[in-house]
C-alpha cells in the first residue's frame, strides 16, 4: 500500500501600515510573568536530516532561503494510523516569511496548514513545475483580511 504525503506552503504578509506606531511597547510586570502558566510548545526543532527520516520525498528549501528552521510536532501524528509527525520548515525568502509542512501518511484531503482563515479565493487548480517532474497538481487559496493576505498551496504526493 502506498502512503501519500500531504504538503503545503503558505505565505503571510502584513501591510506596512500595520508596523507603523508610536511609542515603546510596555514591558510586562514581573508579577504577571510569574503568575502565567501555559502549555508547552509541541513543536521541537530538528535538523534537516531528522526531517528527511520522518517524511520520504521531503521538499527542500528554495535557493536563497534564509533563517531556515526545521521542526516537528509528534502530537499531530498517530502511529496506529500510520500517520507520521507533522514536519515543517520555516524560512525567509525575498524578505517574506514562509512555512512549508509535510506529513507522511496524511490523506489527500487533510488540511495540515494550521491556518484557520476564510479563503476569499480558491481553490484554484495549478501544476507545480518544480515537483513530480513538472506534473504535480495542486490547489491554491488566498485570504485577504485587514491589510494582510495569506496564500496557501497544497499538493498530495502519491
């Protein structure tokens, strides 16, 4: 039985107006920090070599990508269902932040993006020129809201 890999790439950009502001951000009081209790971060930083071991036919960062950070989330996998941990690569390219994710064993329709947006455009069918010998079909989505937009592309690698 072949196991597919669901892969996605998303891009989120904020308008410059969002960054405009006056004054300095107030530092939280020490008491506040001591009283806050939260859940641990389920994402664990890993090496690219570790990522390749978790997900066959894993994507690579594009040429020129900077600030590359690979990580995994074991909580989003399920070995009983042959579902591997969620693997992601965060990077910066052309001054824009990207996140790419893959999950071994995910079903074709699974949404592994972690983006809870209302898509204003899409899904639109595309063919990826740099994956699967130029024959890999995918879908694109776009969400536009309050001066920022998020783009998502998904494909299923059989």
